[in-house]
């Protein structure tokens, strides 16, 4: 099933796509095209709404996350850069996080919790 959702973020591929609907351009994957990530997504666009669910994984699987945005407003549907901008912001924040830190509900690292 993942093979149906896997997207090639190489601009030489998606910018030359002959598809009527391009699930990269103006969507979450567009701003990650220069990053070495695996990207899986399901996107949709109509005149009054835009939505996408995507899974992003870094090359070494150090960071894996799911981002879902469903926006029922023509302002989102007509704004071609809002999804790429949100995606880039989330990616940058996820990459900036320290690796392998697990937190509990009190936001303490698991290694600092007394049992």
C-alpha cells in the first residue's frame, strides 16, 4: 500500500509531471524537495478546500513524523504556498529536536524519572 503513496520529491520528476493533479506542487512535499527524506502522502484539492496527510522519514529513520492538514476554506485552497511553508516549518523543528529523547507527561526526560 505504501508504494501507492510514495512520492518522488526530485524536482526533475515532479515539475515535469504530466498528471492533471500534481500531489507535490503546492503541497507538503514541495518544500522538502532538497532534503534527503522518504515521503508518502495523500493530497486533495477542490475549489473550497485543501487537505493532505503525509509521513516523512529522514534517511537514517532518526526522525519520522506524520503531518495532517485539512482546511475547509477557500483561502487555503487558493494559497499555493501555505502547505509547503507549514511543511518546511514542521520539518525544521523536528530536525532541530534532540535525538532519542523520550518525555513523560511532565516533560522530563525518561532518564530523570525516579521510579
